[in-house]
C-alpha cells in the first residue's frame, strides 16, 4: 500500500473526502515527526511506539574497494510494535 492508497482507505473508513483524509494523514505524520525531533517518544496504545535511536560512530568497509571508512554517528527512527498489533498479524 502506498500513500495515495492509504489516503483512499482513510477516506472510505471515515466517510470523508480524499482531501480531508490527506490532511489528516499529513497532520498525524507531522505530529509524529516533530515529536521525535524534540527527542520524545510517541506511543499509540495497541499499535506501537515510535522513538529515536542513536547509532554511535563506527568503522565500516566500502564493499566495492574493501577500504575501511569511518561512519558518522546518527539518529534513526525506530518503531516497536505493540502486543495487540503483533497479535493481529498472527
């Protein structure tokens, strides 16, 4: 499912038009992004938790040349599925 298909599904479920569903989806994604940028977690009970995970700097290897390279530290988004979400898939 891509973004436009998700907007269609939201519009159908909420009996709204696609424009409203698109704005709603953008609002949710924007709120999650801005909360993660501020260093906080976003927990949706029954679905899961979005959080920022820190990766330390490390040595890596260029697969084409075999040369060792330094990989900078970074922050990456992480998601941990909640129990109800996991159970729904099994």
